């Protein structure tokens, strides 16, 4: 069984390293759109002037490196719990090819299952992270004062473990083949880069189906606007169905980074932030440069819609 895990995650790591060209392509495309076509949602805020660019760069270096190992720990941990109920051969089968009812859907059926079900689960996980108990981890992502494609990896590891990483593991146990996860890895990366990009794209009536840059940028504003709305990663129709869709006609979001004032700007301090008691943060003067009002963390409860 160890050999199966090692082979799969070695390949996954290779795929993630291979996505570096996509990152460069995204930088080039956004630069061209900004300069040549005037497609910026917020003019005067090109990605290379992002006030949190250095912090974002740390996340881009560390998170992709850690991701395969975190997924392995989650996968092995759940496997250890379920092994008394399944045989080692069954575990090997679903690591290699998928195992269970979902595996019977075939490759393209599993693609459709994964895209819809994982997005549904992540919608609800995202809403939970806007609640009091988990907000301190998700506040790291919302600490970005300038939102752009570079913000896509700014997530605390705990946020990732209880969000996309855990959902991926659950998809494997549902019978989705690892081949499907590998095939969708570039799509997931490009999707995350796209929705964070500084673009004024709404997709017209398709905005009620697919997440767009404007859709997600409203989510990075203050709670009284769209900060407690637009939770879906890829398919905005989840927000339409559950009453959390927010894209006012003729308006574009302007101000971002609405989090607690004591979220630090330093990458390493941000990793420690959720574990430091509020009174210690206040005593030691943990403050950022955020001018917006604090979030609901540890005060008025979760934002509306959570």
C-alpha cells in the first residue's frame, strides 16, 4: 500500500512543479490585458504593485511544496481508520483506479462528479470558515489589501487541510480515481488564478453559473457588501441556490482586505496568528495596515449568510 501512495504523490508533486509555466502565462496575460485592453476591474492596481506581493510570494513557494505531503498525511490517516473495514487490495484498487460506486461512472463521469460535488462541499466549507470558530484561519486569505491572481495561494495550511485537501481525500474515498485529480490539477490552479485576477469580467448572464473575477472580488470586500457572499469556488449557481449571490448591476468592487486589524503582514507571523490568543496579540501590538472595520471574529459573531 505504501508503494501506491508513494507513486501517486510523487507524480502529483511532479504535476504541480510542471504548472510553473501556467503561472508565468497568467502573469503575462494579466499584464497584456491591463496595459493593452483596459480590462482591469481596479485600474491603477497592477499585480506587480500589490502591497502584499512579497507575502504572496512566500505562499507560492511554501504551499505548493507542502501540499502533496499534507494530502498524504490526510489520506494515510483516513486509510488507517478505514482499513479495519476494507481489505488492503481494495485500498490499492481505488488508489490505482478508483474503487466504489463512483468508479463505475468512468473517467468522464468521475470528472463531472468531482467538479460538481467537490464544489458543493467547498461552498459549505467556505461558509463555515466565515464563522467565529474558523474565521481566524480564513482571515489570512482576506488579509490581502490588493486582490489579484497572486493572492490565489494565500491560505493558512489549516484552511487548506480542512478545505480542498480534505475534500480531495473524500473524493478518492468516494471512488474518484487519482487519475481524475491529476487531470483536473491544471484546471483547478488556473481557475483559482482566474477568479482572483484584477479583471472586470462578469460573463453576462453566465455569471449565474460560473464564478468570475468580479464575482469573487466582491467576496473580498467588507461584510456589508459582498464579504459574506459569493462562496462558491467555480460554480456561482450554488450561491444563487442558497441565497448568497451578490453582484450589483453596474457596480464594481473597490476596497479589499477587510479583516481584523491585528492580522500581521509577515508570512511567518500569519502562520502563527490563529494560534496566538487575542489578548496576547493586543498586548504585543499585532497590527496591519488595514483601514477597514474589523470582521466579526471574536466579537459580533459570524458574518451574515454564514
